[in-house]
C-alpha cells in the first residue's frame, strides 16, 4: 500500500493548501489511502462537520484528531454518524465516536487507523499503551488487516519514541502529531515499523504554531491571557509523510513531503 499522512491542519490557510493539493499528490504517487489530522481545522480549534466533508470530498479518506476534538460542540453529535472522523481511543469509556476503524483502501487492502493521545503535559486520559494493546488483541496484522497506522497525538518526544519502540513490529506506522513542528527523524525501526516524532502542521509557518504571532508573544512575555489565538492566514505549507508497505504490512519506504509556503520544497522521489 502507498499512503500519505497529512499533519495537523490549522485554520483556513491549512485547509486550503490540503484541499488544493491532496488529489494532485494522490495522482502523482498513485496513492491508495490518505489520512489527515484535522483537529485544528476550524479556526484552529476543532473540526466542524462541513469542514470534515470538504476534506473527504477533496481526497482525504480518514481524519484523526487530538486534544481539540470537542472544541466544536457539534462534534459530540455528528461524530457518531461519521466513521471517517476518529477521536483518541484512550478517552474514557462513554465518549462518543470511535478511536479506531478499519477502512478499505483503493487497492482493496484493509487499513486499521488508530488515534491515541499522550499523557505527558496533556489532559490526563486512560493509558494509551494499555488501550492499544487491547485494540491489537482484536485486530492485528497477522489475522485481519493489511496495514495498521497509528497517529499518536502527544507533546513529549520521549513519549512518542516510547510508543514507536513499543509498537515496532506490531503495527505498520507510528506518527507523532500535536507540536506542529516537523522533526527530522523519519525512519524504519528495527522490526519494520515506520516512525516520525512529529509530521508538523499544514498551515502558515510565518506564525507561532499556525497562529498570528501577537497574542502568543504577549502571553509569553506577560504571562497574562491575551485573548483568543487567531490562525495565521498567509500561504500555508502542506506537511506530510509518504509511506509504502510490503505484503507483511511493514514499511519499505517512508519520506516527508512539504508543499507550498515557507517550508515547501521539491516533491520527493518515492
């Protein structure tokens, strides 16, 4: 399977660069599946049903999320009827929606997408290591799916690395999201699992994590809340990771892709 994961979409500029480019990327690399983290796509806070549908219509197959999943209150309702949107699987029992789902890819293979959230410097949720063990007892590469992809939405790189090594040889890919800064450590771990600590955001990088600089700067300088953060609206960069799996469900190739904006570069050979 050849697939793409798109990092945290921030605001209108982030949505625009994804919607304008995702089908082109699909066609250029003959991709079978596309996943995007959309939890900041609605003015930086959450995702609306309308935005979800616009991403799906543009060529995204599945949308993951994180700590901002409930910022748009309508999500509490519509997530129950949209299997394409996932919330972290380690939310306590009773939370609406799903934390994992098996999708059918373009090439006919089945891909299990799992969304998890870290606990270091984050809101305390259930243990993500325990939760993913429970998921993999039910659905694994040996008996029921061809590819397993994990979006680990976490603050600490140490926690992300720990999850990568914990799942090495049990899932196809582990990607980190949440910090909005792309890391340079994409690689294949020793037992075949693709890994990167953070894919980075899809948004305007002439900003502070996708938001206009003034309010975050004032908060850092004065320690006084300075009003709601506003997404930056300049030309955005689509930040993502391409990966290809083999017949065993492990990774042959994994490579970052960045299109447009300040971080844009020539599309990689893949």
